[in-house]
C-alpha cells in the first residue's frame, strides 16, 4: 500500500482482522511466534509504518495510533497485538538515529521491520577503528524472527567517568537468534534471544539514551515531525498499554456474550444473578476508566510535543504512571470477571483463559508494573532523585 492512510483507516484495518485472529489464536500460541502470513498481513496493513519517517515511505501518523491498533488486535489475540505495536514503536526510535543509520535500514528496503531488546546479559563492547566490536546476549526480543534489524541497549564508555547507556542498531544477519521463548502468557510473541559475537557496529549506529529525553535528536535533523523529538522511553509503554486494554476488552466481550446462553445447574440464567451483574458492571466501568485515562494522557503528550514546550521529569513519570495504573485496573477487572466462567475457564484452549494468561504476562513488563512506575512517580513527586535515570 503506497497511499498514506488516516489514523481511522489504520484502526479499521486492525478491527477487520479480529475475526481471523480469534480463529487462529490457538495456532499462534502453539507456534510460539506470528505465522508468516499474519506478519505479512500486518505489514501490508501498514502497522509497522505508523511512525516510520515519511522520507522512507512511512506514515508519520499521530502518536497513539499504534495504541489504538493494539486495542483492536488485542480483543482477539494478545500475542499478535503485542508484536504489531511493539515493532511499530521501533520505527519512531530508529527515526531518532543519525541519517546514516536510517539509510542502512530503510534506503534499500522501506518495508524493513526492527526488533529491540533493552535486557542485555553481560554485553561487552570494545572500541575499534570506526566503531565498536560488540558481544553479548539480549533477551525478550518480541517479533524478532520477522525482523532484519534490532535496537539493543548497551552500556558504553565513550570517555572518562561512568558508563552511559546507548541504543545500538544491529544487523540480525550478523547475529544469532536463539529460539528460547517458552512462556505461559504471550506465548505467540516469539520473544527470543539475540546473540552477538564480535559484531562490528559503525559509530553512526549508536544513539545516546541521554539525548532522547525530549527535544532535538540526530534523526530530527532530517525528520521534521514531533515524533522524532519526543522522549524515547517515557512514552514507550503506550506501545504496550493498548494491548492490555484490548485483551481485557476481549475477556469482557467473550464472557458477556457467553452469559446469554449460560445457565446454572438448576437451569437458571447465570446473568440473572445480581452478583454477576455487579461483577460485570464494575469491571466494564474499570476498563472504560482505564481507557479514558490512557487516551487522555496520549492527547496531552501529543499536544505538548506539537507545542515545543519542554518535557518536565514529573510529567514524563506521570505518563508511565498512568499506563501502569491502567494495566493494574485491567488486571483487577479481568480477575473479577474470570470466576464467572467456573470450571470451563480452566481449560487451556478456552479463549478467555488464553487472553487472561496474556494479560498477566503483559502486566509483568517493567513499563507496566505498578510497583515500579508508581514508585518512580512518587519519588520524583516528593523531590527525590529519579530511580530510573533513563527517564
């Protein structure tokens, strides 16, 4: 597709895929990664180009379009939603790298997709002529089997003093992707390990994390859109929270629809019980409140980015706080609904059981952990140093 779609058109494409993904969710979970044809469908629909620079055929749509796509896809399959929106978000991060790095990826292949891992295991970097020689293992790289490149987080000492953090762009054909992802939730994301052994990385494929906290970046010199001047990590959870909202909506939709035909052992309609009505009503209200908070905050982020005003630390922490609280609210809503299924909900092939496991797995992500993000916001609110220096 060459025409630049609107945000509404992209979201409609995601919504149209819900029936197909519901039919294939069990297959995706068993395969432990996205099937090739579904990945192609996501690419053809333009999900990976939502925040890709227009210079390379991307769409540069409003930030948060990927969140809305995650909501729709998540209603059917948590793993599919997760991969689609996570990979979508990486295009914006690459758009902050120097032009030469962007050319390396997209000049020859505008459809190239990028994976990531910010969880390195003993990475080592040696300065060599023209760049660095890098070795290490990076874990939990969702969708990596469908990507040709990956952005990994590396502590690099470029001068005197303590090590600093850098994003490093790797060619995956120079690395090894190990099939190690066996999980109870998000099982279909193919979140495998990236292993580099003495891979040469030219200097232009590095991006200083401290230079991506809001304001001009090397990439914004050629990509004149607010996406490439936004903070990189503070809003990153908005690539994830749409999946949480969508999965929780999928749980609620499936249970509510099923209640119409569900009867007790005495033959009474289960939906006639006041306790069931209250469980459903409270959970639906909680899901709607979480969604309202997420998209209100999204609108505030976009307005601030367009204004060119500075990004205050407490504000960046609030973005993460809001996403983490929304995830917490969704987990509570799902836990309140899940017992309605009774014993049938214990079957591993039940669609709600799968969505429930996906939701629990999503809530374990660092960026969606209430204990972590709530504590970071609280510390900054009371004048203490940020517990997360990358924020």
